[in-house]
């Protein structure tokens, strides 16, 4: 039955000015700006309401929320156990696998032999760079019509470890160019955006640094045939994280079209470690649930959930299963993948998306005007700027203005963790010779947790 007229047509439209006047009246003398408008770490003024006037002169955006893949992270140490774990994960709901491989001794052909590559996408986090190894992966991809993302990121390696990958060629970029000429079926380049977020960068910095990071590859690699993977971490500011992911696509489309008109980005998202805790660790499940929701609505292509006990326990079947099930519930019971682009038309999210993108674009242009990302990374400017943002957030946490339940507020005094730590959950000091000072990931709760452990 077709509706003849729109609902509520008898009501006159109300302008934003009228709304603001009404709110000001209800405040009974309190200042509107001081009372209801708050400032985000990115210096975005968040208003109590938004309307269509906030969506003028915006950049185009083409996010998507249908079809996201549920990923399972697997660190490959024992080959047979890794194969068994991958098959079991797929049987229990995983739709793609992320293998982390430390060296070329791992037999990649045997690793993938039994996996259903025709239906299951594979990601490799390779902690090395090798033309021969990538050629082997490409042969498998072509022979089995598989979709494989190799996630090579030498700049990310330099930023995180302080050194480039060891290679037989003149430098890492020469190796990447050789690989790009031999590999066409598989995606080879990725951007480790998660490093910046987990080290304390605000969202504008994260976006701008990731974009400038990608631009170095676009400038230096002659042939890019497949999407560039962005490995992204999301935090608990629900709407801002949705907006951040949408901004990633806006910005990448703006830059990439200058190099390759049809080049796409592929967003692989995982919850942040920065706000996770070892005390009252079950709250981590609540944090990761909302973060995965942000990832889906923001348009992630694939999501690898973080197990609630990942900080202090070695990989275990129970933690993995809970993490997978969170995504399975969101997908198959909450139907989060059934509506495409549900954030479209939401004035608040759209406005924040464009403000983040515009601010990040300004910072990106500044980086390029001052020599580019690699130059600023080597000079320590990127690390210093991230540290400044991290210190501001740490200050908010230490003062109680940023709350992590069970850690800096509503602590359970009977909660003991000293004898449950299988992993060291704090920043590790590893003295070594490096070309640059690496960017260090650090959780905001580390200091208070160390103090509590010392008193047990």
C-alpha cells in the first residue's frame, strides 16, 4: 500500500536556531557552550544536536557494512598445530585467517594445502620480506583462485622496530618493486595504522599518518594491482570510531585517484589494546563488543576480535572461541551485516566523519610539504607528536576523567592477578641498535596495574 502523504506533515519544521533557543531557555541561565559542548582530543567541538545544516560541502564517502569477514589470528610456530587450529576455527565460524609468520622456514604450501582457499580469505603478517616467498604465495593464489593479502609493510617495520627488514636487494623498496612486478593475484602492501592508535595517537593523527604512510608506497612502488590493506585498531568512543573508519575511505579515495583511478583500500580492523586491562578482565569483553560494532558500522572489510585475556594469557581455545562468538552473534543474531551503510544520513556521524577527514587532510598536506612521512619518521617528529597526544590521554586517565571500570574506578580490591600472568602485559625494554627510535605501543592502565601487582 502506497502512502499518499508523508507522516507528521501537519507539524512545521523546526530550524536549528529554534532548537538552540529552546535549549538555552531550558538551561536557565547556564551557558550553552560551556554546559553542552565538549571538545574531543582532535579539537572537534561536539554539539548536543545536529541537523542537515551540518552536512554541507562534504567529501564523498562510500563505506559498506555488508559482507564483513570474521577473522581468526594464528601465530605460526608449530606448522601442524597451526593447520589444525585454522581448520577448527573455520569449522567454528571464522571466514578468514590471519597467519603471522616470523621467517621463511615455514612451508607456506603445506600451511595452505588443506584450507578451503576458494571460500576463505587468507592474510599473512610477514615479519620479513622475500621475493621468493611471495612468488610461492602467488603460485598458490593463482592455482587455487585464492584471495590472499600478504601485508608487507617495511615502513611499519621501521616505525615499530626501528630497523628495516633485512633483504638481498639494495633496499626494501627495491624488493617491493620486484615483488610487485611478479605478483598480480595477491595484495602485497599494507599500512600498520594500529601502531599509531595503540601508541596513543589521536584520530586525526592516526588518519593523517596512515595516509602519509600509504603515500610513500604510492610514490615508490611502480605497480600496484590489488587493494592496499589498512590494519586499524578501534577504541571505545563508539561514534567517533565509526566516523574514523568512514574517514579512512574518504581520504584514501582522494589520494589514490591521483595515482591509480581504481585503487581501493581494504580495512582489517581489530579492537585496541590501549584501553584493555588485566584487572576486572571480563570488562574487556564489553569493550571489544562495542568496538566490533563500531568496526562493522564504520565499514570494515574484515574484523579480527581481540580475546578478553589476550594481554596476559597465551593463545587459548576458550579465549578465541569467545572472541569469535561475539562477532558471530553480531552477524548472525543481531543482523549487523544486513543493512548497508546504516550510518548514512545520521547527521552526527556524518559531521564527525567529515571533520576528522578535513583535519587529517590538513595535517597530511603539512607532512608532505615538510619532506614527507619517512623524513618526519626518521627525524622523530612523528613519534614526538604521538607521545604528546598519549601524555594528554594518560593525564586524563590518571586524574580519573577518563574511566576504565574496574581499574581506575570501582576497583575490586579482592581481584588478584600476579599468579595468572602467562604473558608480560607491560612495555618490554629490549635494548638493541636501531636506525631510529621506534614508536612504542603502551596501554593507559599499565602504571596503575603495576602498582597493584606490587601490593599483592
